[in-house]
C-alpha cells in the first residue's frame, strides 16, 4: 500500500491588518504585519527538512478577497522553493480569499494545484506507485451556505483518500456557518484524512479517521493566543502519525499574577518586569496582556497605569525577542463587592439593565451572516472597553475605601 507524508496547514491570512493596537512602534508593527508570512516560511522549511510529498493549504491564504500583488510574488517564491525539492502544493480557497475577488492574477509554478468551485479530485502518485486522491472545493464567493458534503464524492483507485475542507462543523457558533458539515457525514466518506480550515485553533474532531483543524499558523490578535502551527502527517496502511509543528513568529499571551500587596511604584514595576520575563521566548516575540491582582494598590498608582505601561514598552522596543505589553490592568480581589444598598451599586445595575435591552434589540443582526462580518469586531471592542471601565471604577472605589468622592 505504501506511505505518504505531508504538511496540513490553513488560514495563513497573509496581509492581515492587525487592527486595534495603539502606540505600537513602527519596527514592532512591521514585524506584526510580516508575521503571517514568516510563519508560512517556517512551514516551507519544515516541508523541505522533512522531505514531505506535498503541502495542503486548506483555505484563506489571504486575509482579503483583493490580494496584494507583492504578497502573491513572495508566495510564489516560496512555492518555487518547494518545487526545487519536488514537493507538490494543493490549495483550496475559503471565504476570505474566495475566487470571486478582484486581483491581478499571476502564474504559479506547476507544482501548485488549485481546486475549482466545482469540487474536484486530484491524483498524486509517488515514484513507488503509491496513489493518493486529494479532494477539494474552493469558494466561488464569500458566503457559501451549502452543505459541504455536496462537493465531495469518493473516487476509487487510490491507496489513500484525503479531503480538504474549509468550513464549520455543526454546533459551532463561534464562526460563520459556511460550508457546514456533521462529523458523521465526513466519517461516512471513509477517507484516510480530513484536512480542515476556517477555525483558528487546533482541534481534533476525530482520530479514526483523522478529521482535524490545523488552526492558523500565526495568531493575529489577543483572541488568538498561545502556540500556533501546522501538522506533519504520515499515513501508512492503517497507521497515522500526526505531529504538531509550531510556526508562529509572534505569540499572543495573557499573564495574570496574584500578589498579596503592592506597596510602591517600584514594587509594581518589578512585578511587571518579572511577568514579562516569564513570557519571553527564544527566537520569537510576544504580545502580552498583563493582569496584576493585589489586595491593595497605592491610590496614585491606579490612575498612572498608562505611564507605567509606557515605561515597560520602552524597555522592550529594541529587543528582537521583545515581550511587548500592549495592555496592563490592575485588578482587585475577586471577592470585592459593593453593598447592594450603595447608590453607586444601584446606578451600575440600572446601566446594566439598559445595556441588556440594547443587546436584545440588536441580537438579530449578530445572527445574520453578512451583518455579523461587520459587527463582530465592534462587539469585541465594546466588551473590552466595558471590562476596562469596570476595572478602573472598582480600583478607584477600593483605593478610596469603598467610597467615591
């Protein structure tokens, strides 16, 4: 029956805009912008080092439907590197980089195979005669609401069958329900491996057969924290070996430290420095969100968080292995509560009730496929602003002994 070895990656999102970051130096912002491409370069280097047969890219190579020409040229150079080592590349396009976009088309080398919007099967054959059928479907437009299984039909005559699919498993409400499928539908196809894209975190829906989301190879914001990468997969008869390969150049991390007491500015500064150092990584950088929780803070420190953040940032700006603190929050103990009879508590409660009425009124918009595209980022920013405002309010209350003057 032979064997086959390949890389499964997805959701590169080249040219991501990296919205929502304030006061980031040009050097760090440039590295952020380039990090998705650096992650892909690590995928290419891994493919060459491991001498894989092919690379699977399961959708959303680009962040937008209008691809930047310079990025296409850089991507082609990486494909040419793979060609030089006899490595094939199979690509499906997803909802972000769908085929209906407007861009200048360039020719890729002959080792690159792109699936159409009709649903196709492509044959890969090794020199030893091992045959692999690779199945895929590219989005013709951004919103494809069909059942995924509509575009996949097993073709006999191969030793291995691999499906490439960019879509949402039923029951997942965190992402737009494009090209949806049930786990049972994919299992019934009796494929050797399903290489999934669309969800930006690694997730193994099944191991027999393997039905796996690779996640994205580079986190793009604070919601995409932790280690990112791709999978190195080896198939041989009924044995499957799946190895995670980290690829991200910049990690997004959140650190929370509980201190008994913060007595002075120097105490707080040293605590923050220690937290940043604990996040530092060799050969990579980190975007960090710090949460320092203590029983009490000196009142003047509570309102000087921005100045403290600037000091910490200045110390990291010129390091290659920087840990850039993009946010700092001083937290009170979780046990702190206002007396329900306190007028301030009543005011906050009334405001919360108003917010709930507004949320109920706009809820249908967030369930609408097209409207949600424009509202998700706004909702996330709203929640973050509310959390920061609430934290600052309670910090001030606590510093004043429970009374605002």
